[in-house]
């Protein structure tokens, strides 16, 4: 849950250094009616301030333990 909060705050604050650490090199972001966004494209958008969020939140979060991993 803490990692989810860090993720949301980084998106809201445009913290591309944190996003760079959190995003896998092979991440692909899918946004309806937009081209697929890879890590370098996403980071470039945050660096350019073309994408700004006033609010970035997660809702309806639940966790499930699968052995020694949480999903």
C-alpha cells in the first residue's frame, strides 16, 4: 500500500526521478485513443510538463497474499 501511495504521489507531482525508479524498462502504458507509451516517452512527457495531474489516486484497492508475494 505504501508503494501505491509513492506511485500516485510521483504521478501527481511529476516526479520523473521516482517514476524512472518505479517503472520497469519494458513498461507500456495504454491510454484510450493514444499511441502506446513506453518508459522513455512517458518520462519525456513528465519532464516537458505536457502531462500534469492535480489529483492521482487509486480506488478500490485490495491485496491478496500468494505465497510470499502480495498482489
